[in-house]
């Protein structure tokens, strides 16, 4: 599949980088872009050489939301039957390898939801997050009302969803929406550094850690703890656990085989 609305490349042979590429529309998310993004992510997920994926946008916009022009004339039957706008979001959620959002500029509406769907967000100091759908007479439709409260708590999530105001990078880091804030010109270096670090670990342990953290948001504490415990036990069936611990004991660098 050739891409028109994204670019996809690899870094160091092990990190997949997807760049949203509709700069004139501030990377507004339309069906084609979402299809291309889903295709690229699935491709990286299936590629054994890839250990981590970064999703990023332009300096001015990670993504300014779903394409309002495209949505403007839709009726209920169109969106319900055709799965327009909301299609492919579940594909992104199903990616098993870590996905880092490297966000600069606007991450609004579906753009903010896309960033939150990634495993963690590294933000440039010019990043601005928001769920402004209320201004358009709608509400967030790709998990914004669910993931934002889990990330920043009810008070801020209500504030964002009901007023439509934006949160800058400093506030987003303070609130727990983003894991790190860096200068704009250091954004990709920081994201790549994190991705390459992850790639050096056992892919099995990395995927299990991702699954287990995600479980924290989907059930009770006791279910989550049991899920984590069983995955933890399962790690002892891997060659990588033997290698990691032997390397520590013998003061050498581990060489994980993802087995
Ligand atoms: C379509 C968009 C767009 C969007 C910007 N553009 N956001 N086109 N859909 N979401 C276009 C503008 O129309 C304009 O095109 C060009 O990008 C540059 O935008 P400007 O407004 O001129 O830039 P600026 O003044 O810097 O303002 C930036 C902005 C503003 C604050 C981000 O564009 C804005 O408020 N955009 C809408 C944000 C929003 O409401 N997002 C939520 C969408 S609903 P032209 O051709 O005029 O140059 C949603 C639901 C998700 O996301 C549901 C998921 C399932």
C-alpha cells in the first residue's frame, strides 16, 4: 500500500516511525489517513525486526482532530452504518508492541484521543491538548471521555470536555497526561531514545508489561493484580528471563533473543 496522508519509515532497523502528513489541514484525521495509519501500524506490529513504534505529526500539529469538513454533512445513519470517522481506532488499540506518541503543536479532539491511545506521550514544549468537540455540538468519539479522566482525573477531564479549553504541555505533564516534556527541537531525539531503549529489552517482557499496565484500566484491582502475577510467572518460561538474570549476576550486557 502506498501512502499519501502519512509517511512510514524505520530508524536503526528497529523503530517504526509513522508521521501524519496532511500539514495544510493540520493533520485532520479523515478515513484515508486512518486507513493508512492502521495499515502502517499493523505492518510494524507484524515485523519481527521492529520493537517499538513512534507516531508523530508536524511541528504545528500532531492532529487537529477528525476532519470537520468531511463530517459536516453526515447524518446518524451515515456514521452508524458506514463506520465513518470512528473506523480503525480499534486497530490502533490492538497493536501489541509499544507505541509512543511524539506530540508537538495541536493535539485536539480525535488528535488528543489518538495520542492517548498510544502507550505514552512525549510532548514538545509547544504541545497543546484539548477535547473541543463541545464547540461543534458533539462529544469526543474515540475514547476521549474515557481515557482523559483516567489520565488526568475527573475534575480536569470535565473541565476540558465541557469548556473545550486547551491544556499546554506544562499542565499536561503536571496532570499526568504526558510522561515527558522536551524542547521542540529535541522531540524526535527523545522519542527515538526511548524507543531504542525499549527495543533492546526482551520483546516478550515488553509486550507483557504493556498488556499488564493496560489491564489496570479495564477491570478491578484484584483482577489486575492476578493478571500481572500470572504474566510475571509466565516470564520464567522464557529464555530472555534466564539471559537477563544471568547477565546481571555475571555483570555483562544481556543479549535478548525475544524467546
Ligand atoms: C478539518 C481543519 C481542522 C479539522 C484545522 N483545519 N483543523 N480541517 N478538520 N479538525 C484546517 C483549517 O480549516 C485550515 O484550513 C487549516 O487547517 C489551518 O487551520 P487554521 O484554523 O487556519 O489554523 P489556526 O488559526 O492556527 O488554528 C488552529 C486550530 C483550529 C486552533 C487547531 O484550526 C481549530 O480549532 N481546528 C479545529 C479543532 C477541532 O475542533 N477539533 C475537533 C474536531 S472533532 P484552510 O483551508 O482554511 O487553510 C473531532 C471528533 C473526533 O475530532 C471523533 C473521533 C472518532
